[in-house]
């Protein structure tokens, strides 16, 4: 009986966590119009958190010198509408739309917007990240972001969160 109960509650948690609509994910690369300062990044992050939350969009923005990478996930109409605004933002120039695809699940479950400058991360992780960035930049086909990529980006975000 106890086993059945925990089985049911596990099933219930899975049902509750399932999205009500297919997840759409846009990944793009861009170049900043000037070297972003902490104030520039804080400004983008503070405004994006509330705006993305209200659209049920989750996202990640990683800035490594002049290489920007952003992932946005949510309902297709919300993500596309946001991307149109971001594309027109004079603070950067989009160099590549890596992919715009549907997926069964969110990779960035709880982040309405996390903005990270790549700094103070271990050399190996930085090398791995730069390799991924170059692969995405040079790929001719749309490239889907996988769970492995998301893990790498997440760990970079954690390292960058530590005081330098
Ligand atoms: C690199 C970069 C990433 C951005 N990411 C977001 C974001 O995730 N969410 C958001 O609302 N605005 C983001 N913005 C800001 C938008 O470009 C735009 O300024 C914002 O959506 C406000 O538009 P509005 O005043 O027309 O509503 C980003 C800007 C830049 C330069």
C-alpha cells in the first residue's frame, strides 16, 4: 500500500511538472556593441527577470568577451515575440541564430533569466565552452542544444557566480 501511494505521488509530481504546451527554444549568438560592464549586464538581467517571468519564459545569457550566447525557452509565440525585441536591441548584433526548435521539455527549468560573464572558471570548462561556441558559430545546419550542453552552461554559470 505504502509503495502504491509513493508511486502515485511520484506520478502526480510528474504530471504537475509537465508543461501545458510544447516548449520552443531559441539559441542565438551575438556580439556586444561595446565591451559590456557589470552595470550593463545588471541592467539587462534585472529587467529581463520580471519580463521573462511574466511571459513564462526561461533563459540563460552567457557573455565571454565579445561572444554572447543566449538560450530562451517557453511558449513559441512568447519566445518569438521576445526574440524580435532582442534582435532589434542596439546593444548587440546577432551573429547567428543557432536554432529555433520545439522540444518536449525545458532545459532551463527555473531560470527566468540568468546572466553570467565567463570569469574565474576552470580552464578545462572554459576550453570546452569555447569549443562548443565555435561549433555553434560555424555549423551550417541548425544545432539543437542538448542536456549535455545545458549542463556545461549551467556549471559555467555556477562558477561565474562565485566572487572573483
Ligand atoms: C543580449 C541581450 C539579451 C536580452 N535578453 C532579454 C530577455 O531575456 N528578456 C527581456 O525581456 N529582455 C531582454 N533584453 C532586452 C530587450 O532587448 C528589450 O530591451 C526588452 O525586451 C524591453 O523591450 P520593450 O521596452 O520594448 O518591452 C536583452 C537585451 C540584450 C542586449
